C-alpha cells in the first residue's frame, strides 16, 4: 500500500488552514502532520516533522513564504513546496520558482482542481494551467537559447513538458520508454541548471520553445 503524502500547511490565517484541512481530511492520499503560521515556524516544523510536501502562503508575519521556501529548500532539497496564494501576479509565480518551489496554486481553485494539483505536484507530474501558460507567453520574447544547448530529442521532450504532458504521455507521443524520458529529463535539467519540470516549463515559454 502506498504511503500517504505527509503535508505541512503554512498560512498565517487560521481560517485558511482550517479550510485546507477540511478539504484534505477525508483524502487517503494525504495526511496533515502539522501547521505553521509564519515562515520561521515553517522552518522549525519542517526540521521537526520532515514532511513530504509543504503548502506555503506568501504574505506572513516575521518571515514571508518566499524566504522560508529558500531556506527550507537549501536544507531539505527533496521536500516539495507548493506556494498557495490569492496572488495572480506573474512575478510572484517566477519568484516562487526562483526560491525553489515546485509549484504555485491559487486559493480560489475548486476542491477537485486543488486535489488534482496537489497530487500532481507530489508526483512531479504537474500540468501547467492554460491561464498561467498564456501569462508566461505574454511576458517573454523568443531568443532560441535552448536550440544551442539541447539535442533535437531533448527539445521535443521539453516542448511536451511545457504543454503539461506527463512522462507517460511523452513516452507514448515520442515512442520511447518512460525510463528514456526520465533520462532525457535528467539531462535537460542538468544542461539548463534547473531543478524540476515546472521550471522547465517556465524556461520553455521564456525561450519561445512552445
């Protein structure tokens, strides 16, 4: 039996934490191991509990979510952090990625989309929303950097990642094994000095690959 994902909720608003707990309490895939109300507490709770996944708010007293994310990722790089906020600002999205977060979810998502997003992030198989992809596409210009770094096959994999395809879907579309997809992903991340597929998707839009 697969172990449930151990989740830490970080938000300075009690009602927000309670709302998330209410949504997740009957989901067998998740178990909430702790809560924190600011970035400093988040770091302390992470050290104490070693969760698999952290839901991190941005605006909090004492230490904000961006700074807490950077500190936690520097100490525990394998712990996944998803920023969860009301902000639609694309600069916040990029700031989250720069600090090491795996993803970004909006608090106004319906229950089904929130659960699907969390499950996807926990498996590192996150599709990028069409809305976010469009915002990124408008933000940047094409410059063709990837073509100078990646092989043709790696560019094909990167394009599919940016479209939100999972490893299984990439494998099917390119007629290669999932292990080969994972190898390409590892090589792409290494060449581009990125940490995860969400950052790869951002890079693809940044450089006009899709």
